[in-house]
C-alpha cells in the first residue's frame, strides 16, 4: 500500500511547481475516497438483502418439498388401497390400464354417437321420401358433408377408424341408392304416362309438364353435389376422363337398353352376329337421331336451368341434351363390346372389322352430333380407343392390319404386269412409274385412312412406323435389289458368273435394258414425290408437331415406341432437335424419302452412264474417219456422214423411249449429260485430232447439226445447243469461210433447200452468216495469234462465248488453209 502511494505521489509531484496544486490534489483524493465508501456501503446493503431472500427461498422450497412428500405418500397409500396392490409401481401400472380402458370407452361412446347421428339422418331422409323432396335431400346432404369431414380426420389420426368410415360411406351410398330408386320410380311412372319410348314425342305433354320438371329436377339436384365434387377433384380435364351419365338420362335409356339387349344379346336373333357389329352401331345412331329432338326440347332447358350458374356450365355432357343422351348410351355399348371381343378369340379379321366400324361410328358421333363431352376443345377418344387401349387389343389389331397390308403388298409386287411402266396414270410430262409403285402408293393411302381417325398419338405413330414406313422400306429394298441385279448382270464379270444366254443378254441391252432402269427410276421418283406431298398433309403435319412436343422431353416418349433414337431413324433426324428459330425443318418421311432420293439419283446416274457408254461405242466408226482434209467441196456438206448413222439410230431409239418414259425435267438432265458425252468424244477424237479442208469443216458442221436436230426433236428446241455449246462454237469457228467465198445454202436432211435456215441454225445465232458478214478465216487467224486481247475481241465479234483463246487457236490450226 505504501509503494502504491509513493508511486502516485511521484507521478503527481515531479517538480516544485506541482506543490502549488497540492490542495487540489488532496481535495480530489478525498472526493474519490468518499465515492468509493458510498459504493462499498451500497454493495454491503445489497449483499445483505440477497442473503435474506435466499434464506426465505430455501425455507419456501423446503416447505413445498415437505408438502409434496406428504401428498405423494397419501397418493401412494390411496393407490395401494384402490388397486389393492402391494407396491407403488404395480399400482401405477394397474391404474394406467384402467385409464386406457376408460379412454377407449370414451372413444367408443363418440363412435356410437356418430353412428347414431348417421342413422338418425338416414331415418329422417327415408321418412321424408315421398313427402318433401327438399326435406329428404337435406339430411342426405348433411350426411354427405359428415363423410367428407371424416376423411381429413382419418388422415390426421393415421387411419385410426377405417371400419367406421367404411360403414358410414356404405350408409351414404345405400341411402343415395334408396333416394335414387324413389326418384327414378317417379320418373319412370311419368315416362309410362308418356308411353316412352314407344311414342315418338317432340315435347312433353302439357298435362305432364310440371310432373316431368319435378322428377327431372329432383334427380339432377341429387347428383349435382357429386358432379361438382368430381369436377373439382379432376382439376384440369384430359381426354382420359369419361364424365358419368346424368341420372335422369340413365332412367330414360333403360327401355332402350332392354330393346338393345333383346335384339343384340338374344342367341337366336339374326341381329346378334359377331361379324356384323354395324348392326347394333347403326341401331344406336338411329336411336340418337330419333330421340334427339325430344331431348333437346324436353331436357335441354332443364339442364340449363340447373347447371348454368355452377362449375358444370362448361361441360357439354351436362349442358347439352344430345351429348347427355349419348353419354348415357355409351356404357351399354361398352358392355356389348367387352362381350364381343371376348367371344372373338383369335379371329383377327373379326377384330379388324369391328375396329373399322367403331372408327366410323366415332367419326359419326363427332361429325354429325358434335360429341365432345368434356369440352369443345378436348376431343373424345371414342369407342375404338376403348377396345384398343382400355381392353388391350391394339397390338392384336395392329398385327392383323400389318398382315393384311403385307399380303396385299405381296400380291401387288407378284402380279404379272407389276413391273411394267404405266403410261396412263400420270401426266405426259411426268416420269412414268411402274404399276406396282402406283398400287403400293394406293395401298399406303388406304393404310393411312385406316389409322388416321385414331385418337391416340402413340397408336397412330406405331401404325405409321410398323406398317406404312415398313412397306416403304420393303419396296425400297426390292427396287434397290433390282438395280443391283442389273449392275451385276451387265458387267463382264457378272455375265460370266451368271452364265447368261444371248437372249438374256439381249434383254439387258438397248431399250429393254433402259426400260429396266427406268422402272427403278420412275418408281423411286413417284414414291419420293408422294412422300414429300404426304409430309405437307395436315394430318402428318399435326402428327409431326405432336411428336416434336413429346421428343423435347424424352421421358414422354413411351417405351412402346422404341425410344427416341429408333423414332429418328424411322422418321426424321430432326425429331427432338431444338427449333429455336420457329421454322420446322423436318417431316415424318424425311429418312424414307431420302432413301428413295438416293435410289433415284443412283438409277439416273446408271441410265446416264449406260447412254454415255453406248454413245461412245456408236461414235467409234465416226472417230476413225480420216478424210476430213481431202474432202472436196462438191461432195461435202450435202448429207450426213454414213459413219454417223449408228449414233443417229441410237439417239432416235433411246431418246424416243426416254421422251415417253421420263419426265421433261429428268429427260433434260439426262440429255445434257448425253450432249456432254457427244461433245467430249467429237472434240477429242475428231475436231482436235484431224485437219479439215473447207469442205471437211462444212461436213462436220452438217453432222453436228444433224445430231442436234435429232436431240431437239425429242427433248425440245434449244436443248442440244445448251448441252453442246462448246462443240457448236468450235465447229462454227472451224467452218469460217475464206474471204471472197460465197456461202452456199445447204439442203435440209429431207433434200429440200431452206433459205431461211433451220431452227437449229437460229438457235446458234446464225453463226455462219455472221461470220461471213464480219470476218473471214485469215482475218480471224491474224487477230487470234496476235495477242490474247485481240483474240478475245475477235471471239466477241464472232459471238463465241464459251471457247477460250487456247481452244480457238487449236481449232484454227486444224484448217488446212492455215496450217499450210
């Protein structure tokens, strides 16, 4: 303590000047001492109070403990006395068992009260039946609400009272049936007074109108809460949901069902036949048509009155009288169909006929009666879907339809005239397909009509892939095999391996061989065009859009369809692809049409190769002609060279056939290749290989004009010019006259002079006449060999657009007058 004081003083008094503030320092110390003293006193006071409170609390706790121990002792003593037990643990166990029995007794009492309440409501409802409709329906509705309220309580109690709930639900259902029977009996009485359905009425008689409205209204009010509850539980409507029939209509169709059973269930009736489902389907259509007016006049206003302001106002099955009548008749038809298909067994033809008639029946209901029971925007799946999907007969029907289609396909392709070209089935300017290609296309259009009305997307797609595209693939394999066989048999190795006779080889040569190729080409083009047209059809467009929607989410692709990859291979690789630009890039027949396109292109190339080979063979004698430089002007240019006759006969024969068998566009493509072949051969083997006198140049010009005239006769004017432009310009340049020569008018092939020139000369721009007017041979030669610029200028003056400067110099070098 002395050390701390000394340190404090040393800190405050470090110089003589600090002694002047000694009084102030002492005052501060005194103040601090007084403050600390007050704090110490307050702390001692608080400590004393706390100790006093703790002592009081301890005393209180001890007193309570003593009281608790005394009370526990009294409880144990009394529990031992009550339970007559020797120990307290045994007494507690016995007491808990008693309390559990008491709780169960209390629950049982509650159940009993609930059952009494349900029985009271039921008795009250039954007592009011026949006296007051509203008084009878009120207890029933309260009982319905009671059952509805017990459901959540049962779930909260983890299913504690299933038997109670089941019993009360059975009571409600029994009561509902009792009420329904009572109301239905009253309606049946009214119907008997109206002589329904024997007497055909358009409206209810005035004497029975009030009674009719009361009876119909009671049944509608009885069913309305159930329909509203069902409507709410279904949430968003889908085509899978079938609305229940209205109670008044169920009563009204009972006489119709009795009549139906008599005609179509009685064993010895002629109308009860498995092979004639159209009998009972037509009967139902006639019944709907017969009673439609009465339903619209007598029931339609009552439906509007009861359901207009409810949630059922947008459901045609409850708001439209005709739709309500059809909905009431459908269960009768479903029972009949279930009975029929069970009797058919393995008779697939009967099943196929039944489905066909059901599809026609569904179409009639949709088209003539606009039957859409759920909503105008939701299509009805129909009775065909009921048989194929609900009853599980789709695969059986699909197999039967596929077998029928394949049998018909085999009959088509095996027909004696199946492989012949059909010249009358298409326009004259189109490629002629074979008769079997036309019949196969007709068969597949029939197949489309068979499954087009189906309501199920998966069923339509299965039919498309398993039947339609399968037949397309089979026919493609047949055409491809025919083409492969032709290639194998026309090759030298193939002829040797197959040991072909001369007659068999003759069938592959000339027009006969070309005919075999055109059969493949025409069939492939015809079916490819048919598939392109089908892809633009509304039905296939909608089917493709539905497929795309499902393919975007692979989970929605049913395993029945084989998966997305298989669907893409069969239809289009664009299926499932992202189409962010909003433009559809695919179609259902993309892959199949592409296969036929490749087959068409390949067969066309083989046709062109065959023509080119035969043309080169026919030109060999012409290519060996070497007298071009020695021809005199007296004999040259008057007629076509004899060595060119094989080519002209071949062109007449081949182009004459192709002009009838091949379409205009395809014929021009082939002819263009033929012209290129002729041009290349004459250019390489005649024009640039030999020297020509003026007479020789005139002779080759005559020959080339004869070739062009033959081609244009079958293909069209100007086609030879566009295909042999280089050769024509080369011949025109080769035939330039020497200055001072007089151009002689050439006779036509018929021997008559033609002063105005042929169409062939006009197509070539009257090149010879222009040359005579503009420049002569030596003048052109001088410009041509001066430089490239002057050569191009000379070619422009001559009107030669295709020839290059090098080609022109080479051709001019073949003139004897210049080479000498």
